[in-house]
C-alpha cells in the first residue's frame, strides 16, 4: 500500500492509475472477455442487446479508422462512405444475386478496400486539412451515388428484405443473440489484427509516417505505399462493419443511414477513446453509444452536455480517455530473449577465459 | 573506384545558387568533416546526397553507383544514412522502436507474415530486435531502451538518431551537427563513439561546428562558404588557412575588394 502512495506522490495519481491498468491489462482483458462471452446467456432485454451490438459495431468502426488516423496520422472525415459501400455491396449481393451472407460480407470488405486504394492514390500529395476535405467530399459523393443510381442501389427507397445471416441451419438475429455473437467475433478478430499489425514492421512504419514523414522516408520506408496500405486496411475493416450493419438494421438500408454525422461519430469514438490505442476504441464506443441512452431524460440538452464534454476533454486530455503510452517495458519475443541470453552466455565464457 | 565521389554538383533555387560546382570525395573508412559558416550550404549538400533534393547539375557516385535521380529510399538501400540538424525522431515511439524503424529496409518479411506471425516474421523480428539492442548498447543507450523518445534529454536524443541511422546497415553515415547542443563532456563521449564507429568500418561525412570535435577526429576537412568549396585539407592545414579564417571571422582584404568593385 505504501508503495502505491509513494508512486502517487512522485509520479502523480494519473500515472499510478495508468500503470495499474498496464500491469493488469491481461487480467482486465480476460475479465472483459468472460463478460462478453457470457452476455448471450444473461437474458438481457432486447434493447440492451441492441445497444451492446452497436457498441461492438462502433468499436470495430473505430479500430478501422484508427489504422488511418491513430497509426498513420491521416485524417478521414468520409468513413461513412466506406461504411456505406460495405453495407450496400453486402446487401445487394444477397438481395439481387442471392449470394451467401458470409461471402457477401467479405466481398463488401474487399470492394470497400479497393475503393480505399482508389481514394488513397490522389490523396498521397495531401495532408492535414486538405486531406480531410477530400475525404469529406468522398463521403458525400458516395451518398449521392447511392441516392441517384436507382437502377442498382434502389435510390432513396433503399435496399429492402435483406435476409438474416445463416450458418449450418442456425439463423442469427437480435432475439437469439446471434447478431451479438457475430459482432463479438468480428470485433475480436479486428482487435487481434490491429494488435499484430501495430507490433510489426508495417505498424512501426505507419507510426513513423505519422510522427515524421521525412524522417520515415530517410529510413527507406516507401511512405506512399504504406499510406495507401493504411487506406486500404482501414476501408476494408470499415466495409466489413458496413456489411454487418446491413443485416442488423431490420432488413433494410437506405442512403440516409450513412450521412456525414456517422463519419463524425466514428471519428469521435477514436478521439474520445484515445488515438492509436485499441482499448480506447472499445471505451470510446461504449461512451458514445451509452451517452444518448443514459441522458435520455435531458432531451435536447444532452447534445449541449455532449458538446461540452468533448470540449473539456480536448482541453484536459487531448490524447483521449485511454490514450496513454504504455508504462511497461517493450515486449521482447521469446526468440529475441533467446538470442540475448545466448550472446550473454557467450560473453560470460569469454570473461572466464 | 572511389567510395563517394561528387563532381560539380549545383543546387539552384530560382535565382539562388545554394550550392555551386562543388567537388569532393570520401574514401572508405575515413571521417570527413564539412564545415562552414551558417547558410553556407552544408545541409543542402546532405539533402542532395540523400535524394531529398533533385540536384540541378553534376554527378554523385557511391561505390560506382549513380546517386542523382534516385529516390531517398533507393539511396538508403545503397547504404547511405543520415541524421538531421534539428532532431527528426519519432517522438511518441520508444527508443528501441525508433531503432527498429531503422532496420525496416533490411527486414525481410511482408505484411501477411506480420499478421500471421509466421516463422519468417519471428526470426527476422528477433534478429532485428537483437541488432537494435546491440546498437543501443554500443552507443550507451541501453538504459533508455524502453523510454519514449520525447522523455529523453537532448543529448541522448541525438544518440538515438545516430543509432537509428546505423540500424539501416549504412556504410556511409552523414551526421548533421551531431554535437550540437551537447555540453563538453557529452561531446567528448560522442567523439569517442564516432571514433569507435570508424574502427567498426563505418565511413563518416559530418557537418559540425564544434571545432574541438572537428579538429580531433577528422581525417580531412572541407570548407564551404556561400555554396562554394573554399578549402580542403588536413585539420592542421585548415586551421591555418587564410580563406577559412576570413570566411568565419571576416577579413579586411575582402571588404576592401568589395568596396572597389
């Protein structure tokens, strides 16, 4: 106990809390994991289940955008565009071509990734505000296409009668917790993918580009290629999330499901949770999804409170609620430790001679 | 075949000649210093060598390979790496991660290896991390390995930059004012470290203002003023060169000449 108060005194309360979370992160992760897995058996109400599904969905959207904004430092205000593309491709393939949901879901992600590639190319020369404006324009263009291209997208009428996903005769829906199970799996896979990505040369290259693009170039990183890759990965994840959304929205989607507000909401998840972290995406999503529900009694005033919270947050914790840097040492792999021990042993025997 | 041979390179920005008809060479295993007053064009030469600028005219050869027209990435691949005058580190990354970014181009696994943690990934990652730790030990940064760069003192950050440049497996290191902002004892340590780099087989081209460092470790010195090479020689020769003293301190004769014309 005295050790803790010592740390608080020397390093501050915030640091102590952060270190506590870092130290027990695996315990915390396992606790949350067990809770998450047991949710379908808890007999929660339908609205509660829907809320949890939305939290999962926005965590995934947050992680997708985080690859671009949090890792590579490129701002996108048009992610609703990728979200819409994933949703429409997935929905239309099922409704018009009779494709199986799982295939359509992947196809939506891949198609969205390809569009990400196309959008990534012209934006290579842009950064900061200019990039934001191009991506903002992209989001609007996608929505316009969805509204106007009646023969393919059914225009403002939207895509209807999207079937529920099935697997080996089991139909996934809101009541049986099926939607929850799908998003749990998708979110977990995305989180693991992001973690592995961040701790590889690709992830380091992304962060290097964010921190100092010229220096990254001088280290031989092909910055253009990595910036496009970030766009593609981000769009892929967002597209998959879109495909999932198309089946949980009572069987229909329409262009107004993918407005600029959605782009902003995804961006808020990333910023509130903590840029560049994975844990933050879950937290940010939970906060932003819970907020309107919890403060329902405030009616319109809740948006005032919401805005105020964001302003205060930017003032006092710009890195996001959970956006701290790890206080643990750099994690060495088994193989690295072995190499280090071998060299140490070799050095010791030399000393003895 | 010369190690690095630069002939008649010129860098023109509009009407301004930042560097004009500069010649120099560096032999393998040498420490060569490039000195000159502020604004002489020293950093411009580094930017030309590393492909940041496309040179206006002239030729640059490194181990028989042309450098002009190459991208910065291709030049790093050939074995030239640099540090920056105003530190350009990845501030929010750990020291070891900064050095690992340096190993990027020598890392032989692709995106999918990283995602599936294949054998190639694990072996390469271990090899590179080991290499990074060894480099950090040799430069005396092993205690800062886990720290974030932004929390390091300035002198230590300079060392991280050098470590990162070494990690690219460079044969030629371009150090842009490595001793800037260091106190005498820190620059003494740095001097020793740079000498040890020479013993390990690195070749060094260095811009430096600290004459103690320059005179003590340079094999040869080039002096640049107003974009032109005004002197070249051994440290002793340079220290007594009239043109050099004039360039740094200003000379009676030069003013007189200017007035006449």
